[in-house]
């Protein structure tokens, strides 16, 4: 998934909140890891707080989308005025170049949220894409067995 920005777009949004406590904790940890205590220092020093932008998230390759609710929540945690518009919902197949989502709001907030949003979308969409490939290969809808590694257990919540 790629991220690109354009400027001066009207706000678009909507908030979904059906995620559980573990999902929220993972988002908080990811934001803390990406931003630390100081936030996004580069954008806070070099971008006018009043400047508004629109940023598109595009698919780099054919994929199965997953993590859109997480992306929305990341944006809300960074800035309640930062809106995330979903163009393809979880489970949707996309082709290279498809715009899967859009962030609209303060440029500083978009730049602060984009890394975390992309990290979640890339990881979760990657898992969904590989899972769908395995299901197609099996032809019966069962990939066989239950191979849930301990290191992935927290991500099941997402």
C-alpha cells in the first residue's frame, strides 16, 4: 500500500468502534512506538498547524484488504478531526493502483497517522491476501489444521 497527499479537500469521515480492548491496546502501542513522547517532530516543526490536506492510500499490488476499522481508529486517536474514508471494506479484492482509503484533515495529523495506518493495513492485508490464496489452493475452503503461532496471537484481535 502506498500513501500520497493532495491538499485542501473537504472533510469526510465516519467512526466505527466495534473493536475490543486488545485491539485498542495494540493501536496505542503502535502509536507510542512510532511517535514516542514527542509526537511527529518533523511535521510539527515544518508544517503549518492550520494547513489541511487529503491523503490517498493506494494498493501497490493486487491484494485482499483488511484493517480498515483499525486505520479509522488510528486516525481518531491521532486527531478526532482527522477523517478516514473507506473505499474498499475488509475482505475486498483490489488491484494495483486502486485507492483503498483516504485521510482528510490537518496535514500534521495526516503525517502523524500515516505510518501507523500503513503498517497495520500492510500487515493485515498481507495476512488476508495469503490466507485467500491458501483457501483457493485448497479448493475446499479449508487450509487444514490450526497453525496459530504464539507470536501472532495478539493480532487475531484485529
